């Protein structure tokens, strides 16, 4: 059996309407995504914890969107579009289609995720490779068992890779804060690399759930908290792998959590955003030369 994906361009005024109408027209599922996701124009719409000295954007929907609906493969797309136009009072749609063939989705997904080498000392290993992996030379390295799941961060993205490389050079440190922990991968790596106290925070409940689970899978003691309810003194190392727009407004918060003489690492930054963020954080940190992986940048510094 195969399925048809119908992808329709939408804006912030009509994306929800189009998505709801497609479900009414028999779509098996419908989703809304940022039309500029994973580009320099990606738009951050999710707020961060409140602070008296910074303002955060309200939650909402992206200005430009892609609404994706799944239908049976034999669906008449032209008829769907005509009916959709009548239902929504929108006269014209820009759309594309894609056919998805039936397959063993579990095996297909697992096949995309082989063990990832960060350095000779550190590897990210999906659990379905665990038994065979233990028979290789990499058993002497630090292995983080991690599967793709509810939250961002499997080690394959350049931003995560940059942070993990930096952590292998920086650890062990006494205390580490992973701000925006996602899957918990950076916090787990810091603990396995020798940090004594490691804390991860996030604004996403699913990220906290995933991080707790992954820490248990790796048999490490890491504490994870909702960022809105988190209160702590300072840390020797603060790392944040999140969107650059969030890094810009969170600068006073991250500076507050870092000890004098402590280390900072920021990722999720495109090359074109480097100068502005370096200038922003220079108020509190002596910034190092940026590191680059593909189009992505890692900024590090020492708290003044």
C-alpha cells in the first residue's frame, strides 16, 4: 500500500483553517511546519522562561507555512483542491505531491541511524547496534546509547557534533548546565566524560521526559528540570544548543548561571549570525574564535 502526501503553501492567517479542512476532507493526518525550517530564515515562535530584564515572543504560528496532509494513494488531488477551495473560500493554492511507498518503517528508520563518531573517545550508539558494537574496538571508548525519539539531539546534526567535540576537550568539570537539553545528549555526555554535577533544563515537557529516559538508559545521574521552575546558583560550564534568536535574548540568563572564570558554549548559530552573538555575549564573556562545521558555528568564552 502507498500513501499520497499533499503539501500546500499557507500563511499565518489560513494555515489552521486549511489543516482542519483537509482533515474534514478525509486526510489521514495533517501537520503544519515552518516553510523556512532548517534555513537562516527559520522563525522561532516558542517563548522562553520569563525574566524581568528581557522580553520573549508570544507563542503562535509561523508567518509562512507548509501544510502537509496524508491521503490514500488513489485520492483525486484536483478534486481535493477544488473542494478545499470551496470549504475555505481560498481561490488559489500552491501545492505539490509526493507518493510514499509502504515499507517496514521500523527497519527503514533504524537503517538511517548508524553509530556516530564524535571523536576517538566518544561515540553515539543507537540501542539496536549495542550487542554488535560491544564486539568492536569502540567498546573502549565512551559510548552514549541514544535512539531518535521525542526530542531534538541524536549527535548527527553539526550543532550537536560541535558541542560534543568541545565537551570532550573541556571535561571533566565539577558542574555543568545544559540549557535547552532536548534529548539530554549533551548533559549525558558531560556526565560520562567526568563532570560531577550535571543539570539539564528545557521548556518542552517532552524533552524532559526524553532526557530522563535517556539518562536512565545510560545509567548516569543527571537532573532535568522545567526551565520555568528552575532555580540554581552557578555552574563551571554552561552549554546551550538552541536557536540563535533564543540565544540572543537569553544572554543575561546564561551569563547569570555561569561562574566567574567558567566556560560557555553556544551552538545553533549560522555563520551570518556569529558577529551579532559574539558582540552580545562579550558583555559578560571573553569570547574565543568561532569554530565551524558546515554552515554552523560554535561560540565559546570565559566568564569575566
